[in-house]
């Protein structure tokens, strides 16, 4: 980042509320990438004349959960409006959205970055319906577009932050934190690729110390958190470069091009006036009873940030470990179950974020599908902690646990994998290796320190991997020291 300029970034996030049906009709929710086009469509969501929308009660409840989790003020009365524009993915010619009177305002979300904790203010949270999806094709020189209305009318929650972020890292932390909250609340799967969680940052640059905002651009087409971070970084650099050359930034929408790793201009930004917003005459004002709000508030789970703080305090974990564990509620629950079964918390965190995350990535499954009950992992960790088996053996045992479903203790016993801590036995192995490799020992004693690791490996091999590594290390050092003194 150029020292004279400061990026100012706000985020609009669109999350599909994953209720059973669409926002204003009974059509079921389908992910457009996983179904045939136009299989979940009816007269309402295809915009037939004479049809009337009916608000999906569950979508309002989901929206309230999010608004309360973000500590927003809830509007007792909010209004749906028509946002008019002409585009083939919008069969009615307008989108029903909340505009002047949104469901909720003035919330906040705490994020943790390397610079510490920061509070990002939420400007508003409102309900709307999704549009259809266009696929542009080019065959034999003919270009045409296909319209899929499966997505038309999906319940969408738009969450708009204040421009409180000043780096790509902060943007990522905010988007990641928000997605985590939506998943905890069970309202959204957080799937960026499916388009169920869409992140649109707006980025501007201003001289450090200035209070006025620069001209902003909005970035679309960010399909992963990596793309988000790169897209924002690219846009910051592009705008800074323009300003340094004395040029102006144009207010526009840009799209992230994954292949080019660059943003490309899509269209200049319409003013809000162009949409001719007016209250939706077919829907009454949305009235929220205070009792309902209280009931939902009382039912909220412990949220990621609170859990993050508690994990550090209660289990003495560092911020990194706590952050990794709380990002996914199922993982956090699993961790607590492993600790409840008497595994030391730090070891449990390491095993989960190391071996188990590796397996989850490999098999592309969640922790609950790993076929490894928390008590079983705790059993394995306790064997390591008590030095009955070493780390490497434990990894082998874990593999067998996953395939056979046997407990760690049973596998260790059956295969004779128990770690050997007998000092005499270890001394014997060390001695054997030192006598058997006189040249390497001489080189080591002559100053080639790196050979100590090689000798360690030889002894471990002689012990068939079962020696207690801590005792082995100490014994090897002791015998080498003795030889060194005897020279
Ligand atoms: Zn429908």
C-alpha cells in the first residue's frame, strides 16, 4: 500500500435464506448449478400478470435471527418496494426489495485481524427476492442467452456494512466472520460457488488524513475468499496508480476475472434514482411483534466471536487455534466433546486442525462425516500424551481407526505398537547405531552437526519407529557427548 493513500472499503453481502420455499411463492429452493433449469418455477416467480406475492414467514424469521445476531435495531414496521429495471433475468420488470424502510439498521460485527479486534458497523439489513440467471452462449458464431428462473424469487438477505474497512485482510475477516454467523444461525450454507453467499465490496482510495470519500468502484464475480482478497488488493492498487498519475477513478462496477487475475470494467453505475422505487402495492407493511423478536433473541446460539473469546479463556488456546476451531460450529462442538473426554485442549486443537482437517479436505466432508467419534480421538490423544505411543505411530493408528472403527488402545495392543521407553533398550539401540556407523559419527564429532538428525533417524529405524522420541533424543545426545569428551 502506498503510504500517502488509504483504502476505504464497505461490503454488500447477499445471502440466500435457505428456507423451504421462495420469498413470495411456494416454489422449493434449488441451487441452479445442481438442477435442470426452470424446474422450480410458478406463475408468481415467473412474473405472470394477475399473480400476487405472499411473504414467506420463515424468511422473515431467518432475517430477524441475523439482524439480532448483528445487534441491529429492528424496525417494527418495514416496507417492501418495487425496484424497477428492465433485464431478461427479471420477468416482472421489477424486483421486490426493501428500500427506504429496511427490516433492521445500525448493527455491528467484531472482527479479529493481526491488528487486533475491530468493530465494523452494519448500516442496514433488508429482505428482497433474487433474480433469475442468464447463461450467455456462443455457438457457430451465433450468440444467444438462456434464462433460468429457478433462482427467481429466492429469499435474499442483503447486509450492508459501513465503509469501515481499510485493507483486504479486514475485508476477508469481515466476510468470513459474517458467513460463519449465518452458518451458526442455520440460515445459509455459506456456499460462494453456488452463489448462495455473494460478496460485493466497494472500494475507494483517499489521501491519508482526508475525511471525504473518494470515487468508489464495486467489485462483482468474487467466487471465493481468495478471489475476494485478491480482487480488493488489485482494485486498491489500480486506483492508487490512477491517482498517482493524476487521473480520476471512474465510478463503475468491475468484475473479477479469475484467469487474468484482474478486475475488468462491466458497466458504469446507475444512480439509485434510475430504479424508480415505490412501495409495493401488493404487499402490506411488514409488522414485527416485539414478543417474536424477544423469542428469537432468546433462542440464538452462542455466536462465533463469543465462542472465540471463551475458547481462549477456558482452554488456554491462542487466537489462531481458537479462530480455526470456531469458524465452523460442528468443529467447535467436536473439539469440546474431545476435551470433555479428557484430552488436553492444546493437543486436541492440533489434531483437529492438522490431521482431521487434512482428512476432511481429502474426502471433501464435514467433521461429522469422518466416522471418528470424539471419544475415540480423545482416546488416541491420551495415548500420545501419556507417551504410550509417539506422534508418528499415532497417525498410523488413526488411519486404522477410521477404516476398522476399533479404538486406539485396541489397535495399539493388537499390533504391538506401544512406544518403548525402557532406557536400557533405547541405550542399546543408540549404541548399536553409533558403532555401526563410525564414519558418520566421526564426521559429526568433526563438526557436521546436521548428521545428528540422520543418526536419530537410524536409531528410530532400528526401533521400528516405536522408541520414545524424547528419550531417544536425550540418550543419543548423551552418548555423542561422551564420545566427544573421550576424543
Ligand atoms: Zn414460484
